[in-house]
């Protein structure tokens, strides 16, 4: 049930998707993998939108060089765990939701249990090997993965609905080389907003999701373009053979 | 008297190549080129990328093969980079070459 206080808090968005939509957000649980450049704006907007439970997983400490983009963390948080800093900020922003934080590194051995019973996973990671792990967990649990990634003034995003749309490995069969990427906070903000919007649309069952499309943002030219993508029937992660084997 | 040699004149095709993100910074984009009949996708992009060695090295390995993470699209359809040498370019094709980004 939506309380009187919540009804007031969410009044302006309930005009879009009604009490029923707000109830859905309240009953939902979203896992955010990473509390950095993408994770910060995603977590903030999902918290204020009233997603009932947020799980945030990160294993880093706040460093001064994070602060140009990781807007969940403040100067006074330098040296704190990112999870602790995130938890405090999100509780301040919206005490009506439940925030769970897990201070660990995601890998193939723990990913499924970290994600638990979440209704969707936000990819706010900074590397492809762990993204592939999340992709596999999303497929195994049959929950959506909201992908985003940034570099400099460029970003990309796509929404993955397992077995329905192209998965992360269908889109990117091979990881780009590892590097310390330059990034401006506003780019992470832009892509994070696309991801947060997708989560809200998915949970309230509104609009057209960014599935089978890769959105490419070029901040330098102020152009957003998209590339049509398709499921790869031979995909290592979600292809027909793999799926058939999993079903056995 | 001028002589025309129609038989041996190579037919030229117009092809548009779009680079994205980092590739665009180094090589430009919306490049319309006259491509020779029969040229394959890897040859086409190699010729264009050759004008900037940094751009070339971002896209191709030392054997002149597409790096495995490079995303190739032809007229909106994905081409696996391993199929690029067998993918013949046709008049009017639009090719997109895109590097995934990984930061978060």
C-alpha cells in the first residue's frame, strides 16, 4: 500500500503511471552493480522514484579522483567504503525505501547470490569480464539487464530481456581492451539516466524498451544514434544450443 | 584522335563509411568513397584507415585483420569481423564501424 506521505512524495510521477505503477515500483527490487560513475546517477534516480528495494554492490573506497563523476560520494567521504557512502546518501534522499549494500567484488562464484531475487540488474560496471558474468546471471534468472558504458564524451546503452532480445554477448562477443578510461561526469549522468528510465519503464510496463538496439551517445557532436542489433542464435551465453543445454 | 577504352575501365561504386566514437575522432565520419568493384569490407576500411596510423592501429591488428572487439554493420546489419574478408561491398552500401566503450 502507498502511504499518504508516499502519495504526496510521488504525486508528480503518479500522474504518469498511477498508484498501480507506483505500487509496482514499491514492490520491486533492483540490483545495481557498481556505485561509481554510472551507479551514482542510476541509484539516486531509482531511489527518489521509489523503487522499494535497491541492492548496491561495490568493493571500492571513495578516492578524490572519483569525485568528478561519482555524485553519490562527497569530499567528506574520501577514504570511506563506497557502499557506506552510497547507503547514507540514498537513505537521506528517500527514507521510504530499503537500501541493501554489499561490499564485495562481483565474480562468477558469487554473482547469482548477490543478485538474489532482484527483478532487474543495472550494469554500472567498469569492465567487460564482470559484465559478461552479470549477463549470464541475468539469463540464468531470466531478469532484464540494463547495460550502460562510457568513455570520454561517448556512451552506449541497451536493455537486455533474456531470450527475447540480444544479450550483451550477442552485441559484444569480445571485450574491448582494458584501460583506464577518461570520462566526464556528465557523460556518465547521461547514460545513467537512460538506464534509470529503462528500469522505470520496465517496472511500470510503459513505453518501448531499448531492446535489440544499441544507443550510442556522442556528447562531442551532441548526437544520439542507434544501431539495430539481433540475437545471435549461436551466442555463447543465450544461443539456442546453450539455452537448450540449460533446460536439460 | 582521342581513344576511349571502355572495356578496361574499372567500375566505381559509391560507398559511405561511418566511424563512431574514438574511431571518428581519428578518422572522421560520413566518408563517401569511390570503391573498386569486388572490394571486400576489410580492404575498404583498411584503405580509409591507412590515412591515420593511430586510427588504423585502433581498428586493425598487425596482420591487417579487424581487432576482435570492433563492431561492423553493413546497411544496418551486423557483420562478424571474421566474415569481413568475404563480405563484398556493393554500390550504395553504408558501413558503420564502432568501438564498444567499457567505462562506468
